[in-house]
C-alpha cells in the first residue's frame, strides 16, 4: 500500500469515527430490572419517558423522548435538548414512579 493510499484510509477512518454532539443536548442511559413487578395504575408498564419539568406552577411536563420497554429487564437511552439548566424526570408509564434529574 502506498503512503498516499494509507493516508487516505487513515483520514477516512478519523472522519468517520468523529461524532458531533449537538450543543445543549444530553443523554440519559441506564438499565432496569423486574419491570414486570412494578405496580401499574392500568395495564403493564411498557414505556419510559424523559420529561422536562417546567418551573411554572400551571404548566404541564413536556415529553422530550420515550422508548418502549422490552421484557422485565433491559437497558435504555433517552436524549433531550435544552438551552438552559432545568429539572427533568425519567418516568415509567402507567405508574407514579419517576426519577428526578437536575441538569
């Protein structure tokens, strides 16, 4: 392989391996176990939501991302965009269970 070909291959690998991250975005990832044992208000617990909690008293939470839970155990990755610090929650559907996050 010539030096020029090697340089082109290395440059392509470097460019393809770079991941641009959008300014103001964040990722919440984790795992869950025994989701089938959560007491649901109605129906099975089947979704996770990433919510933005507004500071106003009369405003409702805003859904930033969601994912379907598959099985009693698994992992999740939720992403959101924010321009400022805030309060967020990872909430399990059909339950009152939520984990509060401060960005």
